[in-house]
């Protein structure tokens, strides 16, 4: 079984060198691991919480998509999509909102920090705080639970949100699952060895500090200009340098191989001048980023190509999200009126059948190939499904008994717009894929559920 890993990228700025070393490069490397089913999405709904500049968000979506693709993200291997292209995500977010306690959101770190800042300024605690900021963890939970991600790489400041996602998933499962676990409980993955690059002034490289080195924007000229502004000590050429205390050395180390790093360190300790050292840093970074920058510039000049890639990613994502959200609608009671009416009628019919001594039943038979199958029939003789073939009649009989004793809702898996399949302990048992409409499919499922319930009443 593959492990599903999900990574979100907020589209509210231009990527810099720290983003590449700390997040982009390791995430892309991890996506190439065997048995990893990787999902990468542009969190553009989340960006609306932080930024009110529409042009900046639009530009950032383009730049960040181009950056990840230029850095080697393979859209054929992973699912790469925009959050806003999957309408099932905000729909799920609302479902989750309706089962999430306000008290849980009151404890969210980002919200509490904003309240504390307002209190320190002497203004009302919720001044300027939007519902987007307040309910941000619920949208994040929807991002994760929509695709039932097993693992979510996050920084330590995001671990609380993962715990909240788990709490919300458990609450939903408890309220609507009826023995079925709709949501996998995700695990936070915190990498202790993620590189944190120092910025131009020695603090963590961050847009908040305005101390970043651009990744691709501005080309090699912008890179050289930024590196030239890296703060160094006053030791001149010929004077030994303390490599470990040098921000410049730490950036070099994040790009170079161990042997290169060791050689560079020796040169610094032997008195290499800071100007020459900065030139060496530019050359080493350019060695890795140069080819990527060419790809980036090509992508930025062809946004239609990026759009095509993202739309294909959205199609892959929605192939999972669309049937799942329909299953969740069914669970919470948002069913078609035809299905609801049919369910009520089926219930009445089942009651009449019970009084008359009739009930749903299994019919075993041997097919033309000599294999053993069974049909599950409603009380009125309607065929609900026909099983797969079994080589041994005892296996067919065991499957019938097991199906009778298993929660039917746990067996039914909706497929696309018109079909559903029957799984028994995860193994395919039967399918019904030729319904005329989604309403007819829902009616068939309701009839199957009622027939299964009549088996229990009969035993």
C-alpha cells in the first residue's frame, strides 16, 4: 500500500533561497520515493486570509507553480493542483465546520496570537480578525481529509493544526460513520534536519525580515546583488575567518557537496577574502539553480502551459474528491429527494415483506465457466448484485455469510456519477455501474441497504 503524503504551498509571495532549501528541494526529493503517493497543492484560498492584494495573489500563483515545476516536480508522478480548482474542498470545509466546536478554534495559536497582539495594543481582542483567520484550521483539515492523507510534512508551528484535523475527523466519523471510518487520521511529519538558511542580516531568511535572496526572479544579476549584501565581519583578505559563524558559509554548505564544503571552509580559515568568498558562493548556487532558472523563465513566458498542467492535476484530484464528497453528502443526509423517498418506501415494503414472511435472499448458481456465484435479491425478487466467481462453492458460501454479518455501509463504495461497488474486507465482491442516473444509483443503494437490514431482522 502506498503512503499518501500531502503538501500545501501558500500563494502569497515570491519564492526565495530559504524556501528552496527548506521546503521545495526536500519535498520534491521525497515525492520520488517508492510507494509514495504525493499530493502538492497551491493553497490559494489560504492566501486570501493573509493578503488582500488580488494582483499579488494572481502573480504569486503563477510564480510558485512555475517554481515547483522548474525545480523538478513531476506532474505525471504526483497530483499537482490549485486548491480553488477543487470545489469539493470548501464544501467539505463547511461540513467539518458544522461539527467543530468553537472552543477548539478559540485555542488555535494563530488566533490567540492575534488576540494577544490586540490586547497589548489596548484594542478589542477580535479587532481586525476575520473568520478566515479564525477558522483557518478547519479549511486546512478539509485539505488533508479530502484526500485522506496519511502523512503531512509541517513545521513545528503547524503541529497543532494537524492535531485539530485529527480531532475533527474523529468527531465526524463518530457522528456519521455508523461503524465506518470515513477519514484517515493524518500524522504530522516534522523533519528535524530541515535546513534553515540565514538571511542577509543573519536572521532566518524570511520575507517578513526583508532579508531574502531571490530564487529565480531577477536572474543571476539579482542573485549576485543580494549575495553582495550578506553581512560579514571586518576581517580582511589574508585574515583567518570563522566559517561556522559566517552566514555566507552556511548558505554555501546548503548547496555544496561535503568535499566542496570542506575545501571552502579551509580556504576561509586560510584567509580567503569575503569578496572572493561571495563570488564562490554565487558560482556554486548558480551551478544548481542556473538550469532550473532557464526552465522557470520558459514556464513564466508560457502561462497557458502551467494552466494546462494545473487543470490536469485538478482532474486527477477531483476523480477522488467528487465520489468521496457524494458519499459524505449521503452520510450527513444531503441525499436526493428521489432516493430519500425511495428509502422511505423501501422501508415500508421491507416491513410488509417481513409480515408476509418474505425477505431478501441469496441465490447460488454455477455459471457457464463452471465457477460458483451468488445473487443477492430483494424481497420482491429485484437483483441487487451478482457476485464475482469463486472456484469453490464453500468460498462462495463463506462470502454470503460474511456479507450478511458485515455492516453494509462499510461495503458500499460509490464510483463516479453512476456506479458503486461492493467490497468485503477490502476485496472486490460485486459492482453495479450501469445506472441510468445518479438518482437511480442512490435508489439502488438504498434498496440494497434496506434488503441487508431485512436479513438481520430475519435472523
